[in-house]
């Protein structure tokens, strides 16, 4: 398996539960109180090893957003989405951020 990016071993990381590709560092976590299409999700500032689909408008719990599905670059599993644009001013902070559903990721490296 070759990933495009490896996160430092000294950092707590989140990886794809299906293929173990690194996805994000714990320091990039913004919030744990998000809802994905299929359950709980985390909001991240930045992620690695993900591909992005085309943007589309979706009516989410917090209003209308332009989002693009993101998928694991390694195993192609859809993980969540990237917020491209928020149409309500109170939601603008999400623009450029990423949602990953908790069912698709596993914690690795020094969580105890």
C-alpha cells in the first residue's frame, strides 16, 4: 500500500478503518458534534489522502450548502464531504473544512 502522505508517528492520527491510510491529525480536529449521511461525524480543518468529487448543493441540517463528497485515495471508500460553500452567514466557518464519518475512521498512535 502506498499512501500519498504519511502523518508523523509521534502524533495521534485518524486513519481509514478499511485500509488504514492516514486521514488526519488530531490537531486538525475542530468538532466532534457533526452529523454525516450515515451517523456521527467529525469536522476537520485539513485531511490527507482523500480525493474530492464534484460539488453539489445539498440541504443539510444546518441549511443549504455546496459540498463535494470525499473518498479515501487508497481504497475509494466515501468518507464524508468537503464544505465548498455555505449560503448562510452563520455557517461560513465550515467553508473549506471536511466532514469524516466516525464509522470510516480509526484512531492510531498514542491515544492512551
